[in-house]
């Protein structure tokens, strides 16, 4: 008699029925938000842009920032004459490259994670790689090439780790816990980012009194981000458990088969998404309203300096205010969602975003108090908009395909930087300033909100095979 085929291992990636076990895993999950948020807050938002421009300007022969304004300056980052960049354009070019690499890699990595039984390992090694690249920026002082490669790698590995991190959410929280857990993680991440950013800003501003130059202070900050990210990742991994769905239970053997099978599975998922029209509609809504959120944050600095004439210390203060207020705002949004539902809370936050960008159009130049007040308003709705959107999307994912679908969510997050930037670029080109450009972002909030309003969450959750939470 022929041997019977081996039994396929049972697959169950549902949350633990034990509330104590769920709370333990949730605490570990929160800690990774605390661990990784410092990379975005300190490195991407504040420190790396001026640092990369300084390295690039020095390589181009500019003595200081003023001299680097010369439009004739050029770099040849690829070593060929037909491709050159102005030194100040290096940072946005690197950011664009990192986004494109994430868009290419996210689908395959998400599919491979869903076919793996070791999600914790994926999260650990992606985070470890990103934190190591960040810390290694300390030694990247000879020209701009090494720093450019390290920054792009750190950015890509960060994005990939977030896909794995988000994929844990449906495995550690029941349908009714999802909003609370997502909001708590986001809020704790804002708090961690704000605390370390305050330390970094103190370090940079007091560099002279410490006997070091500003560049050295920034490089010390890079090391501290890498150590913070890696150290808290280790602590966050320990309470989590490896669960897997049907894709991992029947996975193919061999590296080439795993990669090939993962890619085939991802394309199958794209075709299969036609069965989940509300999931697609939610993603479209997220792309649009998240585009408005990202553009409002990204272009707040040039709006403040060019249109409002504010100094750098006002910007630094406002960034810290946004981080700390967003910590409280995320929890406030969670409380509101428990009363009126997550979808209604996000729609309400989008209405507040419309009000904020409309008021920004009328801000008088030189008024620091009103600009900081605007930062308080942004902080109140920022965390809730993002954390509850993540929670809502997690309800629309078929079980066992969390990483694949969250890779699409992350692609939407990364890709949604394009439309808002294009709208701002056109508006600035036509008007010469950022006031009308910021006002034009209302379009993204209105259309994104309309699509979210049309998304039938209950129908989409049932179609995906998930439990409907008590409040939506």
C-alpha cells in the first residue's frame, strides 16, 4: 500500500481565548510601536534631511548652506554625467527611491510572511537590520554615498517591518478589542518618539556647550535611535506568539519555491480581491484621505518658514507639541470610537482636518501662537485618523492573509505621498506660496471621506469571514 500523504498541520491564527494571554501579547505589540517610531520622528522628520544636505553640499564644494543655494551646483550620484542632482535635492530623491523600493518589495515580503510560521523572526530581523543601518550612519562621514545607501536601506527595512507588525493585530486582539489595541499602540509610539526627539533636540541645540559640533551631535542621535529601536524590539518580541494561517500550513519547501509561491499567491490575492469590494473601496478612501494627512504634515514646515516667516525654534516647538498631543489624541479618539463607532470617528476627524487646512489659509504671518495652536489641532486628530483606519482595515482582511493585505495597506500609505505632493507642487507653481496649496488638500479629505462613508463595513467584514464588532 502506498504511503499516505503527510497530514497538513492545522492552522489557527485567531486570538488566544485567554484574556490574560491576549493582554500580554498586546503589551509586547505596543512596545514595537514605541521602538520604531523614533526612526520616523527623529531621523526622517527632523535630522536626516539637513544632515544629508550638509554632506551633499560639502561634496559639491559649497562652504555652507548659503553657498549651497547656488543653482549651478550639481552631484553625479550614479557616477555618470547624464544624471545629476542639486545637493539640496538629494534627500527628497533618496526618499522617493526608498518609497519605490518599498512598493516593489512589500507585496512579495507580505506574501512570504503569510506563508511563514515564524512571523516573530521576520519582525526581529527586519527591525534589527533597520536599526543597524541607522546606527551605522554615525560612521558615514566620508562623502554622501555611504550615508545615502544606509538611509535608503533603513527606510525600506522600516517599511517592511511595519507590514509584519500590523499583521499581528488580528492575531492578538478580538474584533471588539481591535480599536483599543490599535489606538494604544499608536499613542505609545507617539509618546516614545516625542521623548527621544526632545532629548535629540536638546543634544543638537547644546552641542557647542558639550564641546562637539552639530554634525557630531546628529550622528550621536542616529546611534541612539538604532540602539533604542533594536533594544525595545527585543523586548517586544518576547511576549508575542507565532501563529499561522492556511497559507503557512500548506507552504512549499525550498527557498525558490517559497519565493515563487509567495509571488503567485500575491497575484492570486489581487485577483481574489474582486470578491471583497468594500475592502477595495476602503483602500481607495484611505489612499485619498491619508494623502491629505501626509501632505499637510510634510509641507507644514515650508508653509511656516516661507508664508508665515517663522523661525526654526518655532518649528521645533510645534513638532514636539504635535507628538505629545497626538499621544493624547489617539486615546481620545479611541474613547469616542467606543461611543459612536470607529467609522464615524474617522469621518469626524476628516471634517476637523478640513477645518484645520481652511483655517491655515487665513493664518497671519509671524504669529507663533496661532501656528502652535494649529499644531495642537493636528495632534488631536492625527493619531486617531491613522490608528482607527488601521483597525478598520484589519476587520476587512480574510483570515490567514494579514501580511499580504497589510502590504497593500502599506503600499497605499507609501504611494499616497504622490498625489498630495503633485497637488501642492501645482498650487505652489501657480500661486508662488503654500497658502492655497494647503487649502487645496480639502479635496482629498472630502473625496476620501465620501468613499469611506460609502464603504459598507459590516457587509465587508462578513464577506471577509470575520466577526463583526459590537460598534463600527
